[in-house]
C-alpha cells in the first residue's frame, strides 16, 4: 500500500499486518483509491480536494485521508475507535510527515459528539462492508455538524448504500467487489 498521487506519491504506508495481525481492517486498494481521486478531480466537481477540510470516517489505515492530503487538502481529521487502526493511522501520518495537517479522533463514529472545529468539505466513509454502520455514521455526523453544506461524501461499500436524508447521489461506480458512491450534502441546510 502506498500513496498513489500528489506530493507524497510513492510513500509506502504501514502494512495492515503490522498493526492488525488478524487483518480485520480492509484498506482501500491502491487501484480503487486512484480511481476515486481520478473521479473526484475529473468528474465535473471542480477540484473538491484542494484546500479541503477532509473527514475520514472508519479511517482504518488513514490511506484515503492521506491521499487527499497528498493531493492538496488543507487538513484531515481521522475518526476511528479501533486500537489497531489508531496505531496504523498514527504510523502512516508519521511516514507522510503530516502531523501538522492531521488530527486523529479516538471516538465511535456513531457517537461523534459536536464537531470541535469547522465542518468538513470532503468526507470519506469506508464502513465494514454489508453493514448499516455507514448510514448510521453519516446521519450522526450530519446532525452533529461535522459535514458542511455542499460537502462531497465518498462512500465505499460492497453494495449501493441507502443515503441518509440530506444527501443526493451524484455518481456511483463499481470496481470489482467495491461500490463507490459520491453524494453531495444539500447547500441550503442550516
């Protein structure tokens, strides 16, 4: 696993086995990550990554958020409550020398609490496949002020997800066993 584009391109990320020997984490493959960023940057969204405040929910290894940072995001907040994931995220932040542009929040994504900083413009969501956790986490993040009006949400799953109220599907692509859904939060929310 490595960063596939931007200023940190080629940076090797910590192996999942180094932090989670039982391999309970399922990181987004390099190929799918590259496809996601090509879609974001060339899919008619402008450049939603440049200077964005990024939220990486179910962050796992942090690869999606760090890829965004490599491609010009201003700040990334990682949220994961798993100890192996937290160790991997911190190791990968260190490998990318990104301590000043990142924050790891050790919290259950289903109970994020009020957003401590400005809302996020770009959200990556990679819940356990085949669960309802993605919809629950997004609903919690929306009601707690974590997601800005007009923000893009990139949701990775093994099936098309049921989007919570307030999100509109913009695109959906299948890459092997992975379904990527891009949605936008309505701009006219309070």
